[in-house]
């Protein structure tokens, strides 16, 4: 009798768990199927030069079951062609890493030193994805205060 009661309790708990987990999983799958790439994107012009070139920063946050953020810096030609020179994962909000305080600014800045040199600066990034040192005869220098992936 005890064994039958134990099996009945186990089956009841299993059914209750399925009744909770299954609808949540189905809703998540429907959301992913209906909106496979829900992203918000903000593009900001950091600096422009007298030749009509500009440097933009684009922040993107994509949400499905979690949120993934990325950011990149492009040089934009006068014709509107975007070319990425720096891609990174933004700082995630922690106040320190390995006992060291994170550094500001958390958004990139860009400065045309002259028509052949561009300087990019940022205080803290979570990870660097790409970093170009030259583009079409323009030397690109960086000041990255802290890379949390190191």
C-alpha cells in the first residue's frame, strides 16, 4: 500500500511540474519562432571631419530568452558606406574586476587627430571582438582603460 501511495505522489508531482514547465517552454518557443531576432539599436555620431567622413558608435541589445549586448564603431564615408573599425561587448555594470575598479567612460569617444589619424578611447569593455589599426590610409590608435576579459 505504501509503495502504491509513493508512486501516486511521484506521478502527481511529475504532472504538476509538467503543467508548470510545459506552458512556459511553449510560450518561449512561440516567442522565438515569431520574433527570432528582437533587437534594439542606437547609432550615435561621435565625430565628423571636414572631408565628410564621420565616426559612429552603434549599441545593439538583442533579447530572446536573455539579453545580449554588442557595440561597434564605424567609419562612415561621405557616400554613407559603414566600415567597422572596433567591435566590443560593452561593460556589464560590475563595479570592479579582480579587485580593480572599472574605468570611465563606458561609451566610446572618437577624435580626428588629423586627416590621417583617428583616436578611439573607452574606459572599460567586457571583451574586444575586433580592432583595426588602419583603414584606407587612416591610422587608428586606441586608449582602452580596462578589458574585463583579460
